[in-house]
C-alpha cells in the first residue's frame, strides 16, 4: 500500500511517496535530480525492482519542486529538507532495520552528504555528477567518501563524468548511457537490485 504525504521541513513542504516493506526490513529512499522529479525512468524502474523483492521504497520530492520551481535550492537547504523527511519516515516505520539512501544526480549528492548523519546503512548513487560538464577540475568525488557501502551507476557517455571506484565504492558503468540513464532503466534497476541483495538488504 502506497502512502503519499507532504510534511513541513525547515525549508518548506516536502512530498514523499512511501511504499512500506512487505516482507523485508529494508527501505530504499530516493531523491530526484536538480530539474527533474521522482517519475524519472531510472528511479521508477529501481522502485519497482526493489518493491518486487519485498523491500520498501520512498521517493522524496524536495520543497523547491513541490513549490513549482525548477531551479534547485542551495545544497544546505536540500540537505536540511532531506534530513527532515528521513526523520519522519523513520518515525512512521520504526520496525525498519536498514535505511539505504540514494537518488539520481543532485539527489545522489544530497544522499551522500547526509548519509552518516541520517544513520544510513548504504548509498545508491545514480548518475552521480562528478563535475560540471567540461569542468573536470571541479570534482565532487569527496562527497562519495561516506565510509558506507556505496553503489554508483553512471553512463559512459555522461558529460558530468564518471567517478572512480574506491574503498567501499563500487562503480558500474552502463555502456552507451548518458546522464539521464534512459536507454535501459530495467538494466539499471537490475544492477541496484543485485547490489542490495548481495549485501543482505533484499530477500
């Protein structure tokens, strides 16, 4: 059963769609890209794959998007709103053992920056924007260094770059895919599902 709701955060009203777990003790919480929404093909495919495996999924819409704006809020504002939503989800589902956080692009960055503070068990980063297009010197690789198990799924044609693997960071490069990962959403979802299952977060 899906629960749709809006809650007040320090940065305005955020929205979430929560599909509680049916048999497992894991919930994957996903955020959207800077100008997109939670109906992006990769997010939708991952949601369906994780739900089919018995885990829960929450899709979070940031306050600036709820308010109808496309330009993203400052990073600190995004992090505050996300943290508030995670706290509310935890309050509503105290039986959940493992909360895995993630998202696509900007949403992946938010999840990484707040993962430790929100008590996450791991991170799923879809289309992590390593640097602005054409600006490799402005690397955001440090945001991936959470110390938690982290999966990065990027396309090999992503103009935002592809992160390098590192301790605890697994990088899966999808051939022929760009930043939107629209070419094969089911394949992306299968990668996420397998990674979660190997770590015992899916049955």
